[in-house]
C-alpha cells in the first residue's frame, strides 16, 4: 500500500494557501493553492512541504531587484496577463482563463522569459494575441496598437448582450465608446459586457 495522503487543506506555505485537492500528477498528491496576489495554481504536496515553492512567483526577489522593472508597464502587463488567466476572482477571468486561455509555463513562471520573448512594452501599445483561439505564448503575442487590436479576430467577433448580437466595433460606435477606453477597462479587470455597457462618468465642474 502507498503512503497515506496528508491532508493539506487550509495549510499555508509562505504566500500560498491550500484551497482544494487537485488531480494527482504521476502518482503524487497535488493541491490547488491561492497566492496572496490572487493567482491560483496547482502544486505537488511534497514540493509544498519541502519548501520548494512559497509563492506563485510574484515575490521572487529577482523580479524586483535584478531586472529593475517592477514598476514598469511591461511588468504590470505580465502580472495582469497571469491574473486574468489564473485567478477566477478577477472579472476578466471569464473571458480568458474561464474559456481556456492559458499562459504558457515558460512565461507563467518567469518574467525574464516573457521579457526576452516580447521585449519591453512600447508606449501606446498593449499585449495582444495574434490568434485569439490560442493562449499567451511565444509566437502568438505582440505589443499592438488599439487599431491593430480592434482589427484582430476576437475583437471583430460577434458579441451578444441582452439578446442583441453585433461586432465589437459596432458596439463601440453605438455606445460612443473609444477603443482605448474599452481596452483600458478590460485591462483593469472589467468583463467585456461591463466594459461596453457601463456609462462613462461625467465630470462635474463646481
């Protein structure tokens, strides 16, 4: 008989909290953990117990010291990419992780690898997937302008809201909403529907 499985539910390992049991990997008991930053990932129980993993990677000192880019738009884009694919509590998750969009292991585990593959974010551009049926991975991502994103396949897909079905470009024209404001809302965790339908707050002058 194999060794009994240690119940790690509710245990904490560094910044990780075990929130549920996960499917075994090669005979090893695995657990779904939530990092303090909100990202949820699965780890082997023995790796947790031995201290091999203490966070999802967001607190790795080299992210904040060696590359010196922790406060840059490129680093924030990496953090937000991982959150919307890994964290069900983020509003944008249903349009990314919730529909099977994943971050490749190379990028999910290393900001340096992400930076090496896509380079620093140019001003006025944001991270875009060339093929929106695929995930965030080398060869499928670029720093794109708002116009390029609006012309992308998923941006021109039909979106249905309250029974009405039309393209994103049509929704933006109808709501008098700029593409820049729409993508900024999505980048900050809004759902696609909320990003389109929520009215713009008017500024009141005293």
